[in-house]
């Protein structure tokens, strides 16, 4: 799968803005910057995102939908280094941000709640955005950051490090750093189904209460209704628990799936007016 993906890049069918397999760094560009480009999207996926999700095309689906629907849009699907829960980092390699005494393990899911991890990755994303802004075809475009799950922690940490966006979208976002403050010129919005992340946030397990649904800076309407209920009823009136729904809903919101069309329409309205 990786070989096919890289062959497609060599053939010009895939545009790689950045690729460093050993460091788990990959940024794919969808669309081509030109004098007709009006919108620039940075999409940051969430916890457990890995290189294979680029190879199989699953992580690009939402951004691709925007680029195909709006040819004035260029999107960057971003993963610069190991993400929380990422399985790309082999055992035995030391993760540098822990320092010389680091435990020799790959980045763990616990890093999804780590302020230090978000600070480091936020600075990296801010530097990436600074580079994009130097491109003459992207300088004057409307900049939109879309974060799925932990991706929003990465984006808001980048804001703390100096990045600026015209719009920041939470799908749904995990949390914002304690020192984060909304930029007065940025539009913030959250699009969510009731899902496993919402439950974790409600229990105080994720974000320590500082998440988009609890922060007035984010415009957050009622929860969208997923294709399946958490609890249904059979013909005899017995209750049926659908245990996969919370995770399914969490993943659905970041796709171009037909069941996600209501979210896509509202996202489109936010970005393009």
C-alpha cells in the first residue's frame, strides 16, 4: 500500500508537500495553488492517526470533498511527526521531547492529554503555517483550520505559538491549552455528534473541562443525529444497546459519508458563506 501511494506521488497523481517516513512526517496537498485560490484549509486528524491512513486514502476524504466541490480551495492534510497513540514509531526508538532519560516507547494515547506534547507539536504546526503564508498564491487566501479530536489541541496550541486562522473548526475537538485565548478576528465553531469523546469530556477525563462545547468562543449548536441511536428497541419492546455507536459517530464526522451530509452542508456554509 505504501509503495502504491509513493508510486502515485512519483506519477504526479498525489502531491506531497512533506514526506519523511522515518520521522512519521507527511503532509499531502490537495488542489494546486494559483491566482484563483481563495481558500486554504489545514486539516489535522486526531489521536492514533498514522501513515497508513494516508496510504489508504481514508484521512484525506473530508478535505478532498471540499477541494472537489470548491476548485478555489487548496487543502493540506497534516501529520508532522508522531501523534498520540500513533503506532508508526517503532519500539526501541526514543521520542526526543522526553529528553535523554526518555523511556524507549512510541508516543502513547496518554499524550493526547499532555500539555507539553501539545506545546511542542503546536510550535511545529505554527511554523508550517508561517511557511504557507509566504507562498504568494496563499498569502491572501482565507485560512481555515479543521481539527478532528486531538487535532484541535494541535491547532489551538499552534495559535498559542503564533498561528492565526480566519476560521477554526472543531470536529469535535478534544481540548484547548490552558493559556489559549480565542483570537478576536477568528470564527470558531464545533460540529459534533454525541460520541465517545463527548462522554469522556463530560466525565472530565479529556481536557479538564476546557473544550469547545464548554467554551463560549465556539459556536456549537445541538448535536447532530447519527445514523444509529445509542439505544434502540426491538419488536418486543426490549432495549438494545448499540455499543459501537459512540466511536462510529466520532469517526463519521470527519468523512464525506452520505450519513454525514448535514454536517458537510453546515461546514460548507461556514467556510464559503
